[in-house]
C-alpha cells in the first residue's frame, strides 16, 4: 500500500474520531502528525514535510480555510472527512466515512 512510511497530517478536533483515524492509519503504517485545531496544523505545516493531509470538517469549521490554502500552496494532496458537503474553498477530495479514508488516501498517493 502506498501509505506505508508516508508522513500524513491529520487535523481532527473530535477525540473519538481522531483515535479511530490514528488506529486505521497506523495499521496502514503511515507516519502521522496529529493536530487538534487549525493553529496547531499550521505550525506543523511549517515544521514538517507531508505527503498528504486529512482534515475532519464539521459544519462551522471555517477556520480550516487557512490550512487548506497552505496545503494547496505546497501541493499537498488533501482528503476532507465530511458528513455534510464542505465549502468549495477547502478543495480536496471529500470522503463521507472514516472507513473510506485509508482506501482514498492510498488511491490519492498512488497518483
């Protein structure tokens, strides 16, 4: 799988969702850098080089725009975990379930 050994930024505020995603991605042998909020994610983007990013979007999560802009400027592929349709300005590939993140990430990184 294309995920093993790749550094992935994971931006998730909800602790339970974060725990599940970390477990799923660690089973796929990804190297993870986790951020609980946008400010922390921006700091991580300044310090590390990422192969891709996963953002958990919840309604009202407009502060995610700054992270999405930085990802786009750096050419870092983005997956957006969203139950509802996120705003267009986030860009990226939308995945509607946690279970779809690992396959979608593998596909994205294989391109």
